[in-house]
């Protein structure tokens, strides 16, 4: 009986060029046609290590991986094992996404600056093909932007120091600029006479070289006892400017320009 079945199988194969299991009329576009109303197709199940030990796998080879990131895997033209997505999304090596997943998943690798050598062999090959060096980019506190720089590199800083060129273009002027007077304390002698009078014989003195007048005046009240008056030496100044230190000589500090943000992780697709 077994010989008869084998003979019929060979006759069917030779006549049609296809093999039908569960059907007597395999589709002409197939080499193997399976049909069943209560059974399925079971392909080889391998661990990741067993999968990677396959010698020279042909493109399109299909297996089911039982550990690590479990699922169907196919060997691709990029010489990598790629997990077959059960969703309509098709991922390409180098795609970037953000998410709140804490770790690598489904071929997506977290950009955390780790050494590339810690990835699987196929992921290392994909990363190298994308120009990634010894370490993955570190996307912590970095923002995605198309800035014309080298792709996959992290540059810039989240702090800034304001320099003089960044300050508003304003002109500061002194409100006391121009002719005005400076009052300097000046004492009286024990008898109540002004020391200025004792020396110069007058309460005013004019300099011939600067034409500036020094004048003694007092602010004593009538009730002040003799010898207790408050005397001041008054000097009239000409036009001049006052220097104002805008910074106040405080230590310069960096400004944090990081905007309010949602904490996420950034991933790159490198396959498995």
C-alpha cells in the first residue's frame, strides 16, 4: 500500500510539476500546495544560538525562534535575520522612533551610548552599514532635528552663557551728569571757628588753574551748641561721566535652555 502511495505521488509530481498535500489539484503556480481544514504547517523551531549556527543560510530561509525575541525570522538580502512583523508596518534598518518601552524590543535598539559590540552579530553588521562607530549614539537629553550635520551624531548643549553681544543694545547715562557739587565733611575747631577760615581767612577758595570753587558751609541748627556744628567742604565739579557696572561683578552662570519635556526613549531599528 505504501509503495502504491509513493508511486501515485511521483506520478502526480511528474505530471503537474507541483506537489499537492490535502488536494489532488495543486495550483499550477505553486511547487507545494497544502490544504487542510483542521491542521497547519509547522516549520523548524530554533533558539537564537541555533539560528546563528546555520551555515550559509540562503536568502528567504524561514524559521521560528523560540527564545530572546520570539517569533518568525527570515534571512534577508542584507545578510541579517529579520523578524517578520505581524503588523502592517515595514521597518527598515536605520529607522528611528521614540517610545516609553524601557529596553530593546522587536529589532528596535535603545540609543544609550553602549558599545556596539554588545549587540547581536546581525545588529552590529546593520549598525556598521549605517556608519555607526564603536558606540551607539547616546540620545539622553537630546532632541531629534534635521540640522545638516553628520547623521547619527549628537552635538550641541542644553545650556548657554549670555555674553555682551547677547545683551540688549541700550545706552546707559548718569542722571547726575553735568555741573553739580560734591559735599565733603569738614570739622570746626574747639572755639567754634571754621578751620577753613583759620587757614585761608575766608570760607571760599578759588583755584586759578581749574577755576573750581571750594566753599565751606554748615547745616547746623540754631539750637546746636558752639563747636558742634556740622560743616562741609563743597567742591563744584564740571562735566564728567559716571561708570556703571551693569553686571555687578557677579559670577557668570550658564542658563538651562532645556524646554519642558516628556521623558521617552529613542530607538533605532537594527533587526535581530
